[in-house]
């Protein structure tokens, strides 16, 4: 018997150096910050774009933040945003520019508030923080794959709750686990199960093959476009369901 009551938790902790000046998103509804996060736990520098959506927090950021500042937020959450993008592509047949419209979604790390250490007060390299804590139900059955380098991994979405201007909003971040955690998820997880996730948000850029149509020469072709995704890479996953006899077989 599985736990069927929907439980949700959505909390992020983030700290890093601001790279470049803050800038507005294409539709102007959020302020974006590009961060460099020095992860001492994995000995790696990560780069992550975070957003601010509350008007009063945007006003505070515009007034206070500048390149090189160290920003800390213990009041942040993940939010899934629907996106509509127009991309310019050069047709390989007629060499003219054509436009394609793409509908999708992206996961944003939204800062509800923040504090800072100004760049002229930083005397040494400060460690970064990238921690995500989530609890929610699986939106779909996990998809298990073996990568080219034989690294097993599994990917799935969970449903979590956000609150913006007092309104409840559901979001659907992607979760990725590797190796033993991937094997366990393959055995025990399915759509509807409740999980508690501890991990970090990864921003990954890649080339995406897109079916395109040139409006000038009326020819179909495959185009490679720049794209990105953000996924939660798990460090620990708790399965919040009652185990059945089959779980131990």
C-alpha cells in the first residue's frame, strides 16, 4: 500500500559571485543574475542563472547588486515557467534567415529575498552553496538509461508547490540520479510515489536538433539550435511510501 496523500516541500539555498551586471528576461517579468558557485564539496566551479520575480525584491536588487558581489539566499524555490521562443536559423539551402517558434518549459531558481557581501569587502575566495530540498509526487514513471560512458542514470519529474503573490502554483522540476541511486529508483519508484530529494541544481547547455521549415525556399531541414536545461542532481533520495512484499523480493 502506497502513501497517496500529496505532500510538498520546495526550498533552495544558493550563494555565489555575480558575474556581469543583472539583466531582465526577454519578456521583462524577472531580473536575472548569472552566478559563479565554487562548490567545495565536489571541488568544482558551477555557473547558474537565477531569477528574481517579486517587484519589491527586483527593486532592491537593482539598487544594491553589482558585478562581483557575493549573494546569499536562504529563501529561494524552484519554479517551472512555460516558454515561447523565436529562434533565427540560416537555411542550408537558400542561405536566408528563417524563424522558428518553439514552445517549452524551463525550471528557474527564484530568489524571494537575498543578502550580499559587496565586492570591495571580499578578502578571499568564498565557497558557494547550491542546495535543493524537495518533496513531492512523481509526475511520470522514471526513465532509466545507460549513458555512452556506461554511467547509469534515471530521470523523472516530480510535482512541487510554489507560492507567488499568495497564489499556489504547481511546478514540475526534472530529477536526475546516477549509479546506485538510479538502480534503486528503477526498482522502487513509479508515477505517484512520494519522494524527498536532497541535491543541487545543474544548468546544462547543449545543441538540439529541430525540424525546421524555410518560408523562403519552402524546404524542410534539420537545424541545430542552442538550448539549455536545468535539472536537480540528487545526493540523497528518500522514498516516502510503505514497502510491500514485492519491494524485498
